[in-house]
């Protein structure tokens, strides 16, 4: 299910341009328009899920694992450093787009001071995911 007024749904459907790095049945990965580091991708489910507060079921756990794994794969495929990575979600009301999206950022050592704050792990505005 897509949302007619969602910019990410429009990128996924091809209605507006986006620099797509990966497309699969369940998710799409594209470059962030305002990158926090050399590699900054958004791993986004095709299904419109508003934000992390809407993740509840076992299916969502599987989806989260796919968002993380494909995000890491795209990073590695584009010569990003998977050992210097930050992955996470902005928490409402600090999410700028109301469509679930996982930030995949590397290298974190090249992030600016401001980006370091915006994407600071495990804060009330940004929740990290564990990267194994």
C-alpha cells in the first residue's frame, strides 16, 4: 500500500527522481538528499509504514532485518566501510518524512559535529539498530 502524498512512496514508484541504489520486492534503498557522510543511504520498505511506532509484529522484525542487511550490502557494494557505520531511525516527532526509513551512514568518523548530534545513537530523537 502506497500513500499518494508521501515523497518516499513517489520515489519508490518512480513518480519523482531518486538515486536508487537497490530495488527488491519488499524494499528500496536510495541516497539521502542531505548526506551526513560520504555514504548515506535510506533503506525504505515499499509498503507505507508511517514510522517506528507502527512496528509491532513478527513480520516487522523480519522487515527490519532485511532493511539492515540490504543496507549493509549496498554500503559494501559501494565501497563503504561497514566497520565505521551508523544505522538507525529518527523518532517522532523528529522524523522529517512520515514513511519508515533506516539511515545507513558511513563513515561515521567523517560526520560533521552537527550530523553527529542529529544522528547521535540511542537518543530520544534517534534510535540505533544493532549492527552485527
